[in-house]
C-alpha cells in the first residue's frame, strides 16, 4: 500500500466521475478522495469507488501525491495554487486556464515546485492521432472540423476554448514551425459567447491550417485531414481510423500516376485511460508527459489570438 500513488479528483461532474472510476481500478494507485461542492454527488461516487468524499480541499495537499483537476476552467488557477504550490503533481483538464496570464502562472507554479503538470488534451491520446503524427511527415495543409451538439457543460468558455483548442493543440504538435499569421471569424448562436468559429493559421514554413469548430450542430462530426508532399491522410477521431491516399504507378495511357487509397490499421484505445496512465507513469518516474504544461500554455496563447481576431471581425 505504501508504494501506491495517492490520488484525489477535484471536481466530479461529467468528466471527473470518469477520472475517479479509472483511478479506482488502476494498479499501483490509491484513490484517496473525490471532492465536489455537490455533497450528494461526491458521496455517491465515493461509495462506488471506495474512497473518501469531500466538499472542500482541506488538508488534501498534505495527504496525496497527485490530483486530477476537473473543475470549471475559471477555477483552474485557484485550485492549482493549492496543489502545485505545495509540490503536488497535477493533471489539469483543457484548456489549461481561461487566459494566457493564468495559464502562465500555473506553468510557473509547477516549474518552481518541481511538480509534474499534464494538460488534458485528450485527443493526443487517441490512437489514430498518435499514428497520424508518425505518418504525417511535413504537413503543407491541414483541415480540421470539430462539430458537436450543444450541451450545458463548458458554457463558461466559448467554442474556441471548449472544442477548437483540441485541434489547435494537435496542429501545433504536427507542424514544426512558428505561427506567422492568424485570421478568424465566428459568432454566438445559443449562448452569449462564440458558439461557431473558423480560423486560418499560417506558419513561417508556409504550412496552413484551416480549423472549424461548432457546438450547435445536429450531429457530432470530428475529422482532420493532413496533406503532405506525397500523401493525404484523413482521420476520423471517433473510429480512430486513418484513410491514406498516395500516388501510385503511371499507367501507359496517362501522364499522371493513379491514386492508391487504403486504410491504415489502427488498434483503438480508450484515450482517457491512456492519458491517466501516462500521468501516473510520469508521477512515478519524473518523466515528461505527452502534453506538458508548456504545450497547454501555447495552445491557450493561440486560442487567445484566434479569439482576438474573432472579436475584431465582429467589430468588438
């Protein structure tokens, strides 16, 4: 028991409940407590997972090694201060913070206190995304669509911070170049925040990304297409499968090669399980997470730039 990593989950709404259940069944981990301002919700989950239920953080930083912070984005920094400030390792759900300044403070807290900081950009643990990164080469054009049905979750942020930031993070991981320019447009539809947005990101190496996100679609659609010099790769995030198109042989009656299309075999995995396993491995070994605090900060910075461009397009 003494060798187990002691973990707590702060915020056990829709996603936090899954964190708690995964930790409770993970080898080498002791789920110490779940914390939520809703006393009945935390008590019910605690009974299911065999841990303590709390409505306040209290002395948790002294009795745990690591936490998942799954509270609303606006509360990430104050909760992170309680744990990272005392050297407790943290997995913080995306986006890292509602502003660049707050995200930077969280990263600095982790750095100064020697704590592992991992950001919950879940799609980076999608088996299809991992395989796509291995195959993409040097992308010249990327097109991403992330369309979702409206829910009352995450309405404290706009669609850029809620949905588009997934694809911002993935694109930044695929393109090894600085951003040269950003243009964007969007508008509110249901909430008083931007609910649908499109951005064009141009990189110094001349690569271009076109990104669309909506949380007012009738049905979900999540896909990314990557075009490189000699290949096209299309990934469906839900199935985690990749379609590849490349030039083949030139036929006798043509001046151009035929197009060869095939599916890349990808063994799907549960991204949240993989993400939390990576976090615990990094806590135990002190190694670098797949998605670091610094990467989470850069994604927030790019999201903020897109939000500025949208505000300009709306006359704000």
